[in-house]
C-alpha cells in the first residue's frame, strides 16, 4: 500500500516501526565501521589516514541518527500525535546519508 494512502494513525505506526529498529542498525553500522578500519593492514599511512577520515564522518552521521532516535522517543512520549511525515523524512535522510557514506568507503 503506498504511503500516501495511509491515514495519520497508520503513518505514525509506520514511523514507530522504523525508529524501533533504528538502534540495532546504528549499532551494527558502528561496529562494522570500526572493524573495517582497524582490522585490516594499516601499514600504508595514506590509506590509513583516509580510512580514519571516513570513520570520523561515519561516526558523526551515526551519532546524529542516534540523537534523532532519542529525540523521536522524547517527542513521541510528550506528543502521541506527532507529525509522522516530518520524522519519516528525517529517518529517510539519515538512512540515505549513511548509505552514501558506506559507498564512500569503497572509493
């Protein structure tokens, strides 16, 4: 069913489901990021420097997403009739930026 066909309550429920699974995804991304940077050969200083820059960007993105999750739960607690479209866009933006960062690792 397309998202635009959902009523407000169904949209809020879909956003709740997205955010309920966000912490595990952020945690896994953090662990794998550290493994990719520090588990392989670090003898080449240029590559090591580039990996550390990538890791810094990734950690900043994941921290921002984690803050967004905490903010969502606070808002949901304070206002059960929160704006689902706003949080859906924020969640999607965080996922897309994280995916772009993963793509950057290969470069």
